[in-house]
């Protein structure tokens, strides 16, 4: 049974879809467009340190969502959806950087549980996933099909099925994915994952920043062209807050 924090996160995701006029069960084609254009939240996609997936940086009313651009596009989609979850769930104050442990669901932090549930429901709505399974016990083909449909990784699709109580053979399927058997299924089915704009950003073009940030002091810091102190002076952001934000993502 889902806990309170899981329910809170999923509810906020449904409310976000409704507020944006999105079909409550349709796949979300581009998370990047939704975040930076529809919700007007700036995004930085950069080559962050190993083990860091992203971060929701705040300084007062200012918010910047960071994503590790060296990760696979499907992982970046989930990371960005997770960071958006912190905003939509109204999590205030300093937020720690996201790691594989956090995004993998191995956390008891209330805010992280909510953000994970938000990302899962935003990307792969429960009603849509349940409809695809249609009462049957999903096999590896079904897991791959769900991953492709909703633009998430194969293991994330299995996690989603399991969280909804739909993966009766979870351990067996997890072992198959761990052995890489899903790669052959992707090839055999000929399916492709969502064409999110994130996938078009090449590693050689990092850091990538939303248009609202280009030419800003933060852009200079991200590119290594300015110190956090000079950037703070230029933006009116406290030097400690700017330095803390930059340091948190390894810049």
C-alpha cells in the first residue's frame, strides 16, 4: 500500500498535468519543454560529478533545476521530473543533490519520496500503465513496451509496475534486466523511447542552459568563465548561497 508521501507526490503530478491541460493518461513527450517553456523554470544540463544526477537549487524565489547531461536521456528525463517534483510539492530550503540511491527509491527522506512519486506519475501515469497490463502478469516484453511508451528506462518501468502492485514476477524480471536480457527485447520489438529534446543535447555542447539563463552570471560560472563571488555580485545573490549552489553540483 502506498504511503502518505507517495500519495502526495502522485497527486501533485496529476494536478500538474491537469493545470497544463495534458491528457491524464498520455505519455509525456518532452519533459524539458514542459519544465522550461510551459512552467517557465530554468534548467541547466551539465557534466556533473560522478554519482550526482541533479539538483533543485534555490535562493529565495529563484529556482534552477540541474541535470547531469552525461547520463542516458531516459535517466535525465526522470531526474528532471524529480527536480520538478520538489518545486511542485513546495519543498522549501536547501535540497541535497540527487544520487542513484535517491532516484532508485532507496531513501526515507519525505521530500525525496514525494519527488520520486511525482516523477513516476508524471512520466508514467498509473491509469495508463495499468491499462497496458490489463490484468495480466507482465513479462519482459511488457516491461520494455512500457519503458518505450513512457520514455523511461527498463528498470524504471519495472519499478513502476512493482510500485503499482502489478509485477508479480518482480525478482525474476529484475534478474533478467540485470543480465541485460532486455537489450535483445528492445531490438526484437523494434521500439524506440520518447524523443525528448534532452536526447538531442550532445555532451560536447554541455553545459546547456535554458534561454532565460544564457548570458547570465550563472552561465558564466557553469562554463568556468567567472567565479561564484563575481557571479553573486552581478546577480544580487548572496555569495554563500551562490557558492553553496555551485559546490553542491560540483562546479
